[in-house]
C-alpha cells in the first residue's frame, strides 16, 4: 500500500478544520483550554492524513508457513502483507475475507505489517483450491476503505500416499531383457532349465564341473548349465476419472461446493500409487493411462524417478467426462493391466474382458469408498439403490468371467469414514467388492502361477 496514489480522507479534512478553529478561537479569546480542545483533533488529522489506495492489487498474500509442518489433514498457511509493500503503514488496517470449500466465509482484521497463521483443511490427495480470499484496506479514521480486491485462490497439490508393498503377479509371456522374473525363453538367469553338453556359443562360466565329473565317464565332454532368462514385467495402470463419488451419498445430489473429503478418485490414486511402487521396487516397468482419453499416456518406464512422475500425474487427476476414443488403449505384450474404477458403467468392464481375452493378466480395482447412506428423500434413496445395484451386477459379471475384482479401499478407511449417526442399511449394496489389495494380489499371483503351471483357464477362487 504505497503513498504515490494516496487520496485525502474527508475525515482528515474535517479534523484539520476543527483543529484550526479551536486554535484560532483560543488565541482570540485568550483561553488555553480552548486551544487544548484541538489536541485530539490534531492527532486524528496526523493519523488520517492520507486515505487508503483505491487500487486493484490485493494488500495481503497467503503462503506456506515454512516454520512448521502440516499435521494430519490440515495445512498451516501464513497470512502476511504483500512483498511489494516494502514499508507498510503500521497504522493501516487490512480486512481479509476467507472462504474454504464447504464452509461459510470468515473475516480477519489485521494491521498492515502483521502476520497471522491459518489452518485449512487439505485434500487427502490431488489438486484442489483450498482457500479463496480477498482484502480491503482502511485508514486509522475508518473512512473511505479501498476497493475490495480478490486474490487468486490458494491451490495445493497433494501426492497420493504409498501403502505397503504388494505381491506382484506377472504374466509368463515376458519380453524384457533384464529383471527379477523368470521368463519362458532360454538365456541368462537364475533358474535352471537343463544340463547339456557344451556347444559352440556357450559361455565357459556356465560349465558345471560337478556334473561333468559325475556324468562324463571318460571325461571327453563338458557339461554346461542352461537356465531360463530373467525379464522385467510390464504393467499398465488405467484410471477411470469420469466420476469422483464422495463417501456421503447425500453429497451425490449437492450442488454447492463440497468439503475436502475422501472420494473414489482418492481411493484410485492411493491404490495406483501403491501398485506402481510395488512393481517399480523390483525393476519392473509401469505405464499410466486414463479412460477419458484427454491426456497422453505416461510411457512405461522403471526407476524411482518414474514413480515420482506417476504420483505427480495421479495428483493431477481430476474429474473429466469420458469421450469416445478412436481406439482402445493397447497394453504391451504380456502385460499386467490394472483398471481403477468405481464401475458405474459398462466401459471399464468391457475393456477388462477385451484385455483378458487377449491373454493379459487383468484385475479390476473397485474404488468406491466406504459409503455413508445419508440420502434424505425417497427419490434419492431409490437413485442410490439402483446405481449400487447396477454396479454390483457389473462386478459380479466380471467375477463370473474369471476376472479378479479387488477392493481399493482398506478396512481401516472403512471404519474411519463410517458415521455413527448414519442409518443402518441392510441391503449390503454399498459394501466393498472383493478382497483388499494385499489379499487380492496374493490370490491373483497364485492363480497366475497355477495357470502357467497347468495350462488351464480356471477362474481364481
């Protein structure tokens, strides 16, 4: 709030006139008490000699508070004067209006050079606007405030958390050249394939001297150990971002901005980050795509840096209406395809069946959060019931086709988000489908190994 464009306040002018009148009247009448009456008006004139600026720039700014760290689901921010105000007027007041999603607006009155810490609710993951604010300035005489100036909202990006390491089911049609999984082709690896006579092209380090001494009676031939080649697995993560259903079913019908609560996209982000970290920890390659087709797919790669890229991409995942794609996503050969969706329509189920028929190892992650049945009208209750019934039929159809369906929300999240005053619904339609992530991936790995060993197409129990 600089001084270049300052405007004189009418209160200042009135105080100057009264001060002059008192001084002149006291001098003419010779009464010092009349001159003393001018003292408070003189002080007011000195304090309000310049009114606030009628500018468009917001007088305050909100930045992260570097002195403390965020604890739990809240962020600590710092409300402070703008950096452009090198010499703020300590006698000037700044009124800041604050508004958070789902909360009524509030106001804070500060001196121009004063700082104020703020605590705001943070989203569990993703990019969201957590606070909108604006400010208006007042002089010491509280007259002629500056125009209210709104600032850009405070937007934060929270990376999805990573859970415990999961079991890693892989396909037996691996095409990589290095890794920790056994492939079906001969090459350098750790698992024995056969012991055979030395032939041109065999490495000398592969000679098995014990087998040569035991099986070569006349010592005229050398035996070498041949193994299966090691390879890395290819994993494709596909996130359905067409909906973000909150835990409270009453919020499905709310038009006002909702509070920053757990939704289906947060469950998808957390589960996808956990699956990606589990595979990348052993050197496998992981790619990321979405069903909306609005962003270029993240190519398959390996390493810790690629995990951070996946988490950043997942944090930027928001609700995007699904559009018709020219062609379906094409997973790498012999890939493990994991689809993260709430399964409210048939498109994710169709793609899972398509990739399953092509020989890929597929799994559907049910990202519906633990629901609080809080609908208030009969129409809302009927709509929620029909939606959940259709979703349950889609998931049961996938399980009947031998496709694994795994619950993305953990059991502790279900207990945390269950409201004590929520009505008890006995239909069971809002319950998570399938086992949790850890159990589901262990069953999927066991089923994949059994199919590779027996060559049968029996469904996973």
